[in-house]
């Protein structure tokens, strides 16, 4: 996947990482929401994805947008994007995020996300900025994260 596969006008509205019980482990919003609306959105998205049959696609309409999600072990990685956006590009984006987390934490698990949430946000910010995909090279992102680790 390259950056050209996602149009410049396309924007991610929010990213959620939730466990099967509905506990949100990461929430990054790129458009403004009231705090109460955020909780409502997290609840609604969880209800949408957790009860879906695995035989169905990983794309589901959500209000006037769509949620693209993928389950890895006990976590659901969900992104809300515009209805006309390329679903496969965002599925690939989710997979890239998981691969980077897996590399960075050496076989990532839910506890890594809980106890190192600041690093997870840092990783996310390395390739998604202001709701737009900035970098798609796993190698480049991992190199940059290595440089940041040296600074700590």
C-alpha cells in the first residue's frame, strides 16, 4: 500500500482499540466530539463490531460514515472513515499498525497497550497525522521509533 492509494481529501474520523468486553484501550479522535458523545460512539461501535458474524465483511455503515475494523486476538481495531473511502486501504492501515505494535513490543498483547499507552499513541502519531495517513513504510516508521527510543 502506498500513500497514493488514499486520496488526500480522505480523513479518518477516529480510531478505537477495544477488547471483547467493550473496554476502550485506545481512542484517538481527529474530529471534535463532546465527551459524552465519545462514550456513546465507543459503545455503539463496540456493539456493531463485536456481534458481527465473522463471515461478513469488515466494513459496516455507522451513522453517515463507515467503520472498518479488524479483530486481532481479543482486540478490535476500528477506524471510522467517510462513506466513499477505500476500505481495503484502511484495512491495510490497521494491519500495518498491528505489525508495528508487534515489532515494537515483541509480540504485543493487551497489557502492553494498557501499561505503555503513551508509546502506542506515539506509534500511531508516527504514521497518522490529523486523521490522514502520512507514512506507509513499516521500515521507515520503525527506524523513526528507534531514533525516538534512543532519545529517552
